[in-house]
């Protein structure tokens, strides 16, 4: 909401020109037409609708200027995107991602994607150095990368009047002396990024001695700039809603918004007076932060409707321009061909502000010595790796034209001192819980990351994980974890006993292949369990628990191609794990009911797997069949590693927990368990989901007897709303095992 209010642009004052170049005139048979696009955040999508009508009317565009969102639309139009291609482009963008600093999940490993869907808050920190990329809630990393992709071929230093298909200029504000800065040259993505840097919302752009923010603070409707560039006929578009009444100004945010609005009039009247045709699009109920697909569709339509109301004036303007009704622009720019995927020949790579080790890392990871061409996808992969593997705050990829192709210049900003993460959740079982994370990149030749995680709540957890980022895809990892567990165990739906214990766990994974959809881990783990107490009912089976330790050999395989972490509509998720559990690397101690060692036996084998697929029928309904289970083999199975079912997620309360529809609490079962679940998911609106799950399962002491026992059956219905804080909703279920209803409320990401 704060960002939405800050996205209201303001106006006025003196002008400093950055690289103003003279326009080449030559023989002229008609007047030059300038189009001026004002700022206004998401409301600027309406500019596209107006441009559609101008193209339909055959109005030539010789000069284009803009501020903030107007600079984005105008800059793209100036390099060859016509109105229809702009329409298609803005509808395909995920704007909720673009206007944040989140990493693109498509370019993240599975473990990084899990972090992104666990922590609510994530920020970089620099200790001992000034972080020049700071200065706003959003650094604008994703916006800068989007501009790099959209402006392929126009990312090096240019003269905007000579080197673009349509002469272009945009406006920014230098807060060092409160002056207006007009960009006529430079790096186009950088100039546009400066023009839309809303103070406090987006970090400013630093250029020499200037600190540049949104141009709307000085000149939100730059008709004067278009006139100075030689425009003889000016068509201008603004984005102002209806004036507010005193009754409309209620609440803190609306008061702040009105204070900004009344200060948006400095240069506006003068520029409006020198416009030949002025059109104002009323955005109705949409704000500067309305980037939803519904809002974009409506705003573009509002722009078309406003221009059509001025159709007669637009046609009459042709006489003033010096053209007749049959005139059409001699150059009608089509959609830039494959601008997002086109490849360019690479003449070489240059690395700026990077260590030799970082350069070698990138050359080896992406095999740059063999790369002869580059596209937007490879550009983004390189900059993502620079931020995530090499821990730079900012990363930029520029394509500099040279004879025979382009030189790729990879520029890095300051290295991160650390990255702080925070998450919070609430549910009706464990109440509130907080998750804090600290990622510390170590200053080593090979990138190494120290990841510290703390969970506060009924279950306390502290983990320190050190990950090596070598040049290959494997990431050897060593972790040490402390769990303080407080677990309620139920029998047929009734609380049977409570067990409290501490678990120390050290794990070394020399093999850790962590790719986009795939993760393979193999290694050795040590567990030490210190039992504090066990409180049970009269009928509970009393087992004396002695402190014990285990060594286990483990292999885990995870494959995840789902399109959404919480509410997928397509793709598959597969997890499989094998563990061989021992006390001394080879054998396992047999413990009797009194906690005494009897003798040794072969280790216990633990085989578990789950596989879910999603199939969408229509646009809103998805079915998700899933099969899963866990099989334990060996003459002795330690009680702490027995099978448990219940709850919503795998491994939530304890590691071996498996969900089961209709069962909310942990229930211990026999050593062999297999289950199948079918979930129906219906999306309502944009973010609401109705869920229905039906599950059936079998369990027994021996695998050959698996289907000799009665079948467990459960059913569960729920409603969830997908928010930026994670899924918020409730479920109600029933099973023939517990023979009672179970109600559960969840607020936030699962951890």
C-alpha cells in the first residue's frame, strides 16, 4: 500500500540536459509530430491503448518523450515495438515479480526455490561498506533485467536522437540539487530506470555525482522537452482520475496520497497549454500499483476509449500536420522479431569489478570459452549466478557492438556481507512460529556460503550449514542441527503420550547436485537423541527410552517440475530416499522394552517415496493424484524412526511424518505403509482455492501382509487464499482410523 501511494508522480523546475543532440532535419514536407507520455505507475498501461488508436488513424510519430512509466512505454516504442506488440508484451510479464527483488524461480535450484517459498522477508546487507545500491524498499534488480532483455541491441551508450528509430528523451530528477535531468543519450535501460525510480520505493540510480529518482518530481508531463527537440505538433496523454472530495480522504494512506496529489501541478499547466491535442485517461478505481492482468486489460481499454472519444480531433490534426486522410506513416514498425530470444554472435567476454576467481567460476560453469552466441536467457542466467553463487548485490550484462558481433561485459556491484531472511506462521496445533535465516558468504577462492537458520516456537531448531559452490553443479555440504522437539502422539485419534527429546544431527553430503528441477544428495549422517521425558496415558505402551546415537548412509532424489510451489496446476513432484541405519557404521544394537542392549544385528533399511502429478481441466480445475509410502526392513526398528502419519505435509513435526487426509495429529503405524491420494483443486477468482482430498492406505508389520489389514480411508475439504505471506486457510477432515472430525487453520508458509 505504501509503494502504491509513493507511485504518484509530481512535477516542476529548472532543466539540465544530459547529452542533448541536434535532430537531423533534412527536407520536410510535413510538420514533426511529438507524442508525450506522462508518469503514473501501472496506470501508464493506458498509454498503449492511446497509441493503438493513433496508429489506426495513421498519425506519424517523429519524436516521443516520457516520464516514469511514460519513459518505459515511450522508450520501447522508440526502438520499434508498435502498440500491438507492447500490448502483447505487458500482458505476458509477471509484474508482481518484476517490481520486486525476488530471484526468478525458473533460474533457481530446488533448494533455493524452497527458501523462496519458506521465508516471507529477504534482504541483503553490507557490513563495513556503504551499499550504494540501497536507498529504497526495492533495488529494482528485476526491472533492470527486464529492461536489458526488452532493449536487446540498444543497451550500450547511444544517442537517443540519432540511434533509435524514433528520437526519444526521458526525464529524471537529481536530488543532489533538485534539478530536472533530461536524457537524450547514454545507456537507454539506465536512463529509463532512473526516470521511474520512485523515491523510497525504488533505489535511486547513481550517475557520476548525480543521484537520480523519478522524473515526475520535476516534470511529469514533458511537453516542453518534445518542443525543444523540434516537435511542431504535440499529442499528449496524462493519467489523472477524478478530483477527490473531502469525504474521499479517509485513512492515513489516502491522506498521504492527497498531499502528494496536490503537489503534482507545478509544470503541468504550462505543458498542457502548449499541447495541440491533450487526452487524459481516467484510470477509474485503478492505482499506480495495479499490475494485475485484469487491471492491465482494463487500463489499455480505457486508453483506447479515451482516444476514440477524440477521434474527430485526431483526424482533424492531420491537416495541421500537413497530411491527408489517406496518409499512413512510411515506416510502420512491426513487433521486434524475437526480441526476447534472438541470439547475437559473441566476440568476447569482459569482466568488471570481479576477482580472477569469480571470472574463472563463470567461465567454467557456463563454458564461456566455447560460447559463440548469447540471448536474453543466457544473460539472465549469468547475472543470476553472479548474485546467488558469487554473492554480488547487483549484476549487469551489457552487449557492446563490435565488428562481427557483440562483446559481453559482465559488471558486478559490491559483494554481500550477509543475507537476512525471516518468516512467520501460525496454526492451530503449534500456534505461532518464527523462522530466521542468515546467509554469510565467506571470502574464499572457491565460493563458500554459511547458512544459519533458527526456528522459534514449540519446536526449537538451530542449523548451521556450510555449502561449497565449486564450478560444477555439485555443492558439497556439511550441516549441524539441533532440534528440541515436543511431540504429541495419538492412537486412533486420542492423545496417547507426549515425548520430549533433543536431537543433534550432523550430515556430510559430498554429492549434492542441485539443479533447476533436480536435486541428488548422497552422504553420511550422525544422529544423537537425548530423551528428556515421556508422559503417557494408563493404556499407553510404556517403553523406556535411553539416549542413543546412530550413523546412517543416505541417498535422496528430488524432482520438481510443478509450476507453483503451493497450488500447482501442471508438472510433477517426485521424492525418494534410501537410508541404511546403524550404530557403528555396520550394525545396529537391539534394545529391549526396558532400554537394555541385547545384541547386534544388521542395520535397518529405510525406503520412502512420494510422487504427485497435476492435470488441469479447463482453466481453473486441477486434479492431483499422488502415491506415497515408507517401508522399513530389518530385524530391529528403533521406535523413534517408526512410521507416522497425519497432518498436511511431509516431515512437518518429525522427519518421517507422512500426511493423510482426515488425520491431523501424529499416529504411529506398522513398519510397512503405502497410500494413494486424489486431490481436486478449484481456483476461484485469482488467488482463492477450494480443495478436496480423498486418501486410502494400507499398513502392516510385514510387506507380504500389506493388504491383509483393513484399509485406512480419509477425506478432507479446505479453503485457502494465496497471499504474499503464504497460504491462508482452513481444512476439515474425517477418517475411519480416528473416527472423529479434525479442523485445522494455517496462516503462512510451512516450516
